[in-house]
């Protein structure tokens, strides 16, 4: 199959795979198969649901290549080692027309929310969001007010806090919503658009600076990533084309009695910064508890560590978890949830608790398993709790 645009192909590393076939048994749609030599993924079937990723004992299943012509099953069966990532001309999900970008954005958003278990509602007391005010054919123009690195220079990831001024344009956003960024193509023509990407807004509804018509984004530079590099390289005074706002369910309750349990990795912290700032500005003495469980590889690569330290514990209980600190055990957000089992079980029993999960898709399974175990130990049926929370607009997942 030759594609009109590039795609990310799911592959298995034959050098590490131990041929246990757990992934094949896990895949819900039969996209994985094997012969005597290799275990392979059928690009025509795989829908990137990620169900196979966490059960794999070796990590060999978590391999991806951006391709214009996908590797066939026959090619994969013959491999002794995975091919290197090749340089390709176009980025994944790159539309050829401005009109098609609308569909791209809708698909990205639906995919990001698929882990919530189907269509969800916003919390009952959430404000009504504005959506789709600016389309790719008529974007807003924002001016960069600042772009600074959040992660330390020694960290292996470059994450930026980017502040955008909307000037006189009406661009209302609520905490939890995203904006679309239109990255220009390589032609050098300012009006040309290569593709659209979504970024969560990390500032509250009344502005990054209170009362100003500006907003902030938290952007991680991805190796060879088109839009993230474009954003991370922006300078003060540069302009950016924005679409949106997007998202009508991943929103915070205005009711300050609600308890908020926020679980994130990496840039998944963006909406939680917005939510925390909104509560801090409006209801610093709220009776609702806010709990953050935040995973990163190292303290140096944790975005928002500095400002987070300044939020009082009475407002936000912070639980920071690191998976790559030399000499320490690897710890993930699900490990921290398990350690907090009594607190989490108490939260699950209250119908004023809202759960938010945001960040890397790979975190979903571990978190789900931890909730299941905690609920079971507390005499609760997690599937029932989760579906009741979903029906109430109190359970939200946004992963990418
Ligand atoms: C609802 C939602 C909210 C999001 N919020 C945030 C957020 O707050 N912060 C954030 O940082 N991200 C966020 N994202 C992710 C973001 O939208 C982008 O997916 C991310 O920034 C990568 O986009 P990109 O254009 O830089 O990478 P792409 O160009 O799409 O590339 C993706 C990957 O493909 C590979 N690749 C691309 N082109 C090539 C090539 N020519 N050759 C070889 N390999 C290649 C690279 O490995 C690259 O890392 C969010 C996503 C969603 C859906
Ligand atoms: S990502 Fe989902 S569809 Fe693809 S191989 Fe894994 S389990 Fe199957
Ligand atoms: S689960 Fe992992 S190790 Fe086992 S066959 Fe699949 S890719 Fe190989």
C-alpha cells in the first residue's frame, strides 16, 4: 500500500521479542500473527488501540515507524532486526487541503478521548464551553509573548511554556480545552499550512495573566515532529495560527466542593495547571480536595515543578513520581496510586469526586489496573464505579 500521506506503523522488535505471543492473545481485533520466525503486526488491521503494549514482558511490542509505504507482513516475517526510521517527506496526519484539516482535528480529538470508554459528559456544574469558533479556513492569529524552557538543560526532554496573546480577538477557553495549531509547510510562504495539531491550554479561563486575553501552552519538542518543533522554536513577537477552541467534556466542575483527582504524565500536566490555577484564583479555601499524581522520567524533566512547589498543599496534594532516577526503583503513576490506596478508595466512594487522566497513551492500562485493584480491595466493583462516574461526567481520559 502506498499512502497519500505518511502514517505511524506499529511494529515488533524481533531482536528483543521472546515469542511468548501474549500480544497476539491480547489484541482484540486479531492484528497480530506469527510464524516460526517472527511475530508481526498487520498494518491493515491495527487501529493503535494500545491494548497489547503493557502486557508485553519485553517492551519489544512498543515500536513505531513513520512510513509512506508500510512494511508488509512478508517483509516483517523475514526481519532479523527492525529497520531504522527513514527520513520521509511528509509528517503523519498531514492533510492536503485546508477543508480536510477540520476532519483531521476531529479525528485527533476523538482518538484522544477514546480511553474514557465511549462518549462522556462534562461535569454537571461545568461552564458551557465555546467550540470551533475558529476553523482552519479562518484561524485566529496569536502573537508569542514568551517561550521558555520548563525542563532543565540536563533533562532529555525539551518542554516549553509558550504564552500567546490573542489581542482583540474573542477566543474564550475553559480549563481542559485544547487549541489547534496550524504549522506552516516548508515553502516559506506564511499562508501555507502543512497540518494541524492539538495542544491543551495550560492557563485558566481568565488568562495566563489574570484579566489579559492571553493563554499558555505546554509543548514538548518531539524528535522530527513538525508542529512541536515549530512551536518550540517560536520567538517573542512571532505569530501563530490557532483554531478552536476544542473539547466539550474534559472540563472541570465549577462546584468547588468537588474533589478532583488528576493523574498525568509529561505534558498531560497542562490542563491540570489550568484547573489548579482556576481554583486557586477563585476558591483558594474550597472544601473540595485536589490531588495530583504526576509522573515523569526524572525531576529535571518534570514540567511545572517550580510553580507547582508554590501551590500550597492545602489546595493541591502533590504526588510526584519518577521512573528513571539513578539508583532508585522505577516508579510510575499507577505505583503511587496503589500506595495511596486508602485515600483513593475514599475518593471513589464519594459522588463529588471527578477523575482526570491526561498524557501518554501508554499510562492508561496501568492506571486502569490500579483503580481496579484499589476498588476491589475496598469492596467496590471498578467497572460499576467507572460507568457511574462516566454517566455523571466525572471520569475523563485524554491521552495522545
Ligand atoms: C487532545 C490533544 C491534546 C494534546 N496536548 C498536547 C500538549 O499539551 N502538549 C504537547 O506537547 N502535545 C500535546 N498533544 C500532542 C500534539 O498534538 C502532537 O501530536 C505532538 O506535538 C507531536 O506533533 P508533531 O507535529 O511535532 O509531530 P509529527 O510531525 O506529527 O510527528 C510525530 C512523530 O512522528 C515521527 N516523524 C514525523 N515526521 C517524520 C519524518 N519526516 N521522518 C521520520 N520520523 C518522523 C517523529 O518520531 C515524531 O515524533 C496533544 C494531542 C491531543 C490529541
Ligand atoms: S495496538 Fe491494538 S490493534 Fe494494534 S496490534 Fe496492539 S492490540 Fe492489536
Ligand atoms: S508480547 Fe512482546 S515479547 Fe511476547 S510475543 Fe508479543 S512482542 Fe514478543
